[in-house]
C-alpha cells in the first residue's frame, strides 16, 4: 500500500510540476509503517494514521491517495473492535478534520466528501466481514459439537453392544462352569455337556465381539444387527444353564432399530436373571403388539434383585436398557414383582410401514 501511495503521489506531483523531497517521501511512507501495528493497537493506529494523513494534506503537499491509509486503518479498526467503536472513532476524526479545515484554512478541503464516503464504506465492509466471520465460526463450532456428539453416541452404542455380548456370554459360561465343576466326578456326561455349552457360548461371544470391534478398527460398516429372529441363540444357552424359558406371543416384523433394541433388552434381562435371580427355575419372555408399539416383558420366579443398588437403577445393564428404550422414544421399567421374582417391562414405539 505504501508503494502504491508514494508512486501515485509522485505521478501527481510530476503532473503539477512539483518535486517531492526526501522528508515528503518519508511523510508519505510513515503511515504504512504505523499500519504494521494495526492488529495489536487498532484504535491508536487509526488515530495516528489519520493525524499523519491530515497533516500531510493540511501543509499543502501535492495531492494523492494518502487518505487510503486512514480508510484502511478504519477498516482494520472495524474488524478488530466492531462497527460501534470504529463508527465513533471515524466520526470523531472526520469532525476534527472538518473543524480544523474551517479554522485553519477557512473552508473544507475538496477531498472531504471523498473521505466521508469511503470511511462509511470501510466501516460497513468491516462490519459485514466481521459478521460473516462470526457466522462461519459459529457454524464450525456447531459442526464440531455435532461431530463430538455423534462420536459420543457411537461410543456409547458400541460400549452397550460390547457389554451386552460379553456380559451375557460370560454369565452363561460362569453357570455352565459351575455345573461342570459340581458334577465332574459323579456325572461326567453332564460335565461334558457343560463344557460343550461353554465352548458354544464362547464361540458365539467371540464372533459377536469381533464383529463389533471391527467397526472400531476399520471405521467402515457396522456389526451385524441383532434381531429377535435370533431369539433362540439367547434362550437355548439360558435353558442349558438350568432355567426354563417360555416365550409367549410373536413380535412380528419390526423396524431394524426396534428389533435390535428389543433383542438386547431380552438378552440383558436373561443375563441378569441367570446372574442374580436366586433359586429361579423359570423365565418368561412375553411379546405383545398394540397399536403403534410393542411391549416386551421378561420375568423370572427367583428371589433377589438384578439391580446392584435396588431402587436406584444404577446398574450398567439396567441403565443400558433404559438408554436403548429412551433412544427410540419408549419406556422401560424394572423391579420386583409382588408375587416374587423380578420383571423388566419395555414399551417401544413401532411406526407401521
């Protein structure tokens, strides 16, 4: 900018047959050097540059675009401090310029209108760019927040999947291991059956776990969605653990998110019954379709609570089930039954296609 101002002013001086000396060239270049500090001291720089420009014109030097310095300084002030501060400072400088012209020169400089117009444009342009910059920054912030929220939701989803797979399978393995250890000497055939059940449960758990963790490793695709069509994979190991499982009702065709959530709720309920329901002999799984929803009820006839902190709902399994139901706009309740045992009841909305 300094080179442009000096070059154009020199051309104007030559046309007017006026020679610029070294101090005049230094005077023209000085505002450009002051502008180097505009980011740190925008208001001070604007006032200093305006004073240098006005004094240059007021002393009768050859005309030129020196006013560009002040206009650019005002634009920078608007970008740094906002249009209000810039407008007040610009109005104050222009008023001082007009008063000084009237007092010292007895009239207004012909460039006054030019400076006023371009000063207004500088403030408007700076305000517009500042608003755009703030808008873009807000959009980036919202995009980052959304990305973080989606990542957190995906992390929680995978954590629930891993918990459900591992907890269910380990519960079955623990029960079968206990049975095998108890009957190993007296009934080796039953011990062998328990070991085979452990092998099958561990094989299924490893397959599901690999599929789930593959999502984390590759970042592509998704693990196979659990479905109530695989309900036998849940009830058979539970029955092998010594608990009778009765299934009442038919869930029918369900949307994939509802089907997956219902499967995981049944899985976690069976896991909790195997692990915590003392003296249980029977588990009942019931499905009931109503207009726009499906009800999933899993109850046992044992004693004891499946919640490590009864009444608080603080267990990871129960919390995960409630999160799954709430994510679909449904509800889930869990608690002891008056006639004995524990019951999990979930109502999930179903949008009929």
